[in-house]
């Protein structure tokens, strides 16, 4: 039997002597009824006999030309005989380990990589990940990987993928293409070939929002990224793009095509809109924080929902609202007004199981606690910010779990006992001038020494010099980006004898 971890390890190990063959890439047969058959010209294609139309657990081999071949192999069925497919939870840079921990808590064994977390998952796990992950950006299914140095090769291998399982005729499809040091480097031309392969498989598609540009064959060309040298993973992934672009929804099927040293990976998105778009944050204050980053800040702080938490710069309330969701065990996918889950892209797939999804929703609702049971305080000197927080918290269904106050930092009155201060204070890059903030950070330090003895402090920081003004020894526990700015999550504890 092969475990998921072993399959991933063997996929990275390179060619398997017993697997050398002529096929190139993932090979899928044409759909016949509820199963799959081998197609002509693809002798190593698997026979797939599942009723959901999704690939079973896979054992990867590489042939002499370094193509990935899907071949039937024994896999661990001790826990489930459900079909599996390669899944990837996309994460903002630095959040990969948090996503892996979340998946582990859900009973899913996965491998953290730069840019996200990979595993071979069932349909139930794909639904569960979309519903429950607090720090992931989206969940994609990797439906094909092959080497292509010419457009005919791309067209041939892309044409073998099971597009009908994910895309219905007439559905709008958006292709996002990125290339890094590959002979095929013109994204729009690549998008045209892949779109053509999809249309040959399923028929005419809806309106397109394909994205691509043009870079030299030895450079990197990626849509929607900041200028400068991109940070790539072993698959050629550029952190934050193209999977993290936030301009799509469940009404459009996103297809991600990535070329890295002539190896093409094709993925379909299962989430639709990015997962940080819970639906409750409709009122915004200055410099809003994404829900996924707010959740990461809370989790990285070490807070587990059993002690008071305060945010003295709460803005539109993302940190206290996410804290309340955690304390009550509410799935982030249910923090959508009026308490119904939003629409996901996987609900448009051919194998969508409405009964399974309804069961998972029912279980998530049953698992939620009726109240947080601890103090979660959000304050801000701006009355407009507190008004925004109030409206957002009501939409998220946690308003009664929060204590919201209009007051400056100097007037903060923390609850009795020790707890956590978790906040995203203003930093110089964001407001345009660092010098006036020194007094603000010094005031935070004075408050901590006078009223927060024994408390844990966690800040989202972009400036080490400002951190020093607090006077608390901080440790960096996470590095990521916020709005294109390099930031760190720093934690420290206030001396009880301060």
C-alpha cells in the first residue's frame, strides 16, 4: 500500500526504472458512462471506474523524458475507498505551515511547499478544505503535468485532460498563464491553445477573461505581480500570483497554466472567489486586513480561544471578528450573511455531490458553539471604524461575542487577568511617514508595562525600529506580505514585574 506521503516523495525522486514508457504527461481516457477507458495513443492511461468522474488516488512515476504519468497503483484504502485527486491549498508566502497545521487538525495529511500545501484528497476533503481553512487563499486541483516545448505538444497533452469533469459547455473560463525559463513563453498564445483544447472537449465556452503577457524565453512573465524578481517554488509558482489574484468568482472557472523549465502544470480552481472573501467584511476602514492574514496573525500568536483578546487598532474589525469565529468554532465558510455558505466553483463541476456538501454544512453548524465565552475587545479612536466593525460583526453572526469601544490607545481598559493583545498597528510605509508613529509605539509599550503585565503581545510589523519603541523583546514567528509590503508577525510577553 502507498501512503499519500510516500506518493509525494516518489514523485519528487525522479524517474522510476520500471515506469519508463512512451506516454507524456497525465493521460486521461474519454468518459464512457460513469467510468474511464484508455484512449488510443496513450497506452499508459489508467482505467478509472469511479462514479464521481474524478481520478482515484495516484501513484506517480516519471518516464525517461520526465513526464508525469498517471498510472493505476495500489493505495491505502484502509480509511476510505473514495476517489482522490492531487489537491493544492494555495497560501500567501509564509503561511504554508499554518495551512498544513489546519489541514492536520481536519485529519488531512499534507505536505507544505513554498506557495501552499499539497495532498491527494477526496471530494469530501476538497469540500472540507474550502469550508474550514482560515488561512488558505484557494484550493486547486492539479489535473495535469507534462513537458511541452512546442505548441503541438501543448495542444496534444492538454487535449487529454478530463475537461468535461470540471467545465460545462457555455461556462465562462478564465485562464491565467505564467512562464519561467521555458521555450513556450508567450502567455496569450498558450492560453489560446489551452482554451482550444477545452472547447474541443466540451464545446463553446462563455466569455473569457484570459490573462497573459509577453516575456523573454529566459525570464519570468506572470500576470498581476509586483515588479521585481519573483519568488518561485519548485513548480515555478510566483508567490501571490496567479492563484491569489482576487478578481474572480464562482461564476467563472479559473484554469491556471504554469510553465517552469518547459514543464507545464495545469490546475483548475475549486474555490471561485479567494477564500478570504468570507462575505461579512463589506464595511471598510483605513488599510483593511485580509481575513486570511488576520486569522494567521491570531493563530501565530498562540491564542487558542480560551483567554481574553484585545485589538486596540481594530479598524473594520477583521481581527476581533476572526477571533470570535475561532473561539466559537464557526467554519469561516459559514461567516457569510445570512449564515449560508457562499457559492464555490466546485459546485459547478460535473461530479458535484450536493448531498455530501449539505452534510458537511450541517456538521459544521452543529459543531459551532453558541457563544465565545471569553472577552474579545476591539477598540479604535475612530468612531467610523467601530461602526464598520459593528456592521461586519453582525453580518458574520458574532456581534454579541464582541465588546466594541470608541477610545484612544491611552484610554484602553483591558479585562482582568492575562490574555493576548493582537493587532495590526499603523506602520510608516502604510501611512507615509514613520516619525510620528514612534510616539504611538512608545505609548503602546507604556500601556503594556502599566496595564498588561503577563500579557502576550502580537503585532503585524513592517519596521523593526518602531518595534523597539514598545520595549518588549519580540520574536519573529512568521514573515509574509500585506498589500505588497513585507511584514513580520512578532510576538512577545510583557514582564509581570514590569
